[in-house]
């Protein structure tokens, strides 16, 4: 019998707990340690921020669904990991021992790296968490009473660009529905070297598709951008050339701004010597196992992945829902093999699939694998993407509420896109 701890009750952590239970049966204790009781489907946050969803539409108390699968739940964040004694200390004062530890915490949001940024004491909104998106919606309602310039984007070091594009485009769609778009100049600011780079070096014709969408919607953009400072109503942005030298300084006025930050590892994880890279992300091998502590595995945004390519302003590589599912499946299959005395050689696909909603349409990006050279680079636009994302939201919430362990994206979304699934090594 092996004792399992899963840190994080989000997309990666809940999926990992369910897959472990399905693969290993009832004999092995599994406990999830999460920061709060509620599971949230974070891809729905941009919809909440413009009032198209309520938080209760895509969040729920995770206690009962986990208990139904005989999985323990501690709704208090991990404060300290003691890998030498294989123990985790939680914020409620409890201690939890493990034989295997799965770190699926997600990131710490590095708003502090840009003065004046963020919803807590800063001047910009965020859609990174459901609580942030709720505050963004409240700020948006006040903005609607007195519309003005809007700035949306992702700052230097960011690795998650899809939600920034998504929010810009659905905000445009919402303002058009309200007959207010003509009163709102919009600027998209990004550390990417070009629109549609996505932290992936581009995917198919993502550059042409995204530039066309922004042009059609009268959204100006600044690429190779470094946000130097945010003050009340004004943002200082340095635009760089391809050699990394400052080309121009912009002073952007705004009445409403949403900027995605760079990420770091959460404190409890980053503090463990030898576990992480300098940004606090867990270093793993091809089998999702930590390179120093063999009983520790990791999946999701907290995993260290190098940038796809060097860019004039720092960008990171995204970790999409598809990649997270692949990581989780890799971990579970390797642990199951190890418990049987077999070689733990399974490797994940690390493919990137992104469904970006645009309110009345959408764009799907597929990069197989995420890091070039690729077997598939694919980008398509259409209303069907908007509908597919809604369907994916409903299906994934059903999966989390009912403890289903099947990998939804790999099994269904790729076939929906007409792409043959690629089998990873070891399958």
C-alpha cells in the first residue's frame, strides 16, 4: 500500500486524484490538499469578467465529489514541504505523510514585478483566478457608466497569452452589444515579438489570423512591449525592437485595464532546495518525476518548461489544458507501473491545444508537439470554436463533479478538430 498526497485542487490536482483512484483501486489512500473548498474551471474566468457567467456556474465545493471516490480533502493550502521526511504541513496545522507526492499547485501570480500592477493595491484587473475575475466584473460595471480607453495584454515574462487575447475580443463583442464600442479606444499590449506568437513561436497562421481579428475590431497593438509602471489611469510601456533595444516609450491612458502577469512557483514549493528552477517551478524529467526527489511528481502550470525560443522581451511557454491532462496521465501510468515492479517509462505528449473564444466566434490553435519542430501546426477560425469551448466547459465540469478520469481533451477535442491523436512514448 502506498500513501498519496496531491497538492492543488484545480484542473491538474483534481484530475490527478481521480486518475490515481481509477488506476490504483481502493487500497491506496489518496488525499488532496487545496487552497479553499471550491473547484473552479479557470478557462471560464474571462466570461465572468464581462458578466457572461456567474461564479457559481463553473465552481463547486470539491468535498463531496472527492469523498464519493474515497479521496481525502484538506481545504487548506500547503505551508511547507519536508521531502527528507516525506511530510507536508498544511495551513490548518495538520501534517500529512506521503509515499508519493504529486505537486499540482498552479502558479503564484507575480504582480509585484511591475509597479502598480494587479487588483490588490494596483490599478489593473486580472482574470487569472475566479476571485480576480469577479472583481474585474465589478470594475467593468463601474466602467460602463463612464466608458473610456481600455488596455489589455500580458506583461514581460508572461507565459499565458490566450486569455489576454480572449478577454480583449470578448470585451469588444460585449461593448458592441451594448452599443458602447465607439466610445472605447482599445490597445493590446504584449511581450510577444508579434501578435499571435502565443509563447509558441506561432502556430500555423496564428499571426495573420490574430492581426486580422484585431484590425477588424479596431484594436491597436504594441508588441515586444515591457510594462514599466502602472499609475492610476496611465500605463508606461517600453516598446523594443528585434534586437531588444528600446524603440519607443508609450504613455497609455486607460479607464479600464487587464494585464496578465508573469508566474512564479508558490512559496511552499519554491522553498524546497533542489526541487525547482530559479523561478520556483518544479523541475521534472520526461516522465514528470522530479530530478532530485524520485517520489515527487508534478503536473500543470507549476512545472518548469523552457521558453520555446529566445525573444527580445521575455516570454514563457504556455501550459494548456491538453498538456496538463497529458502530464497527469503520464504520472499515473508511471506510478502504476512502478507499484507493479515494472519500468516507469511512460512519456507525455506535451502538445498544445487552445480554444480561444471571441464572443461570437473563436480561433483554435494546435501545436503537436508544443516545442518545434512539430508534426502538426494548425489554426482555424469560426463560430464552431465558440460553441466547442462552451461544450468543453460543460463536459469538464461534469467530469470533475462526477469523478470521471478519462482525458477529455485528448479523447474528444482532437477528434472534433479532425486531428488524429498522436501516441506518446511508452503507450
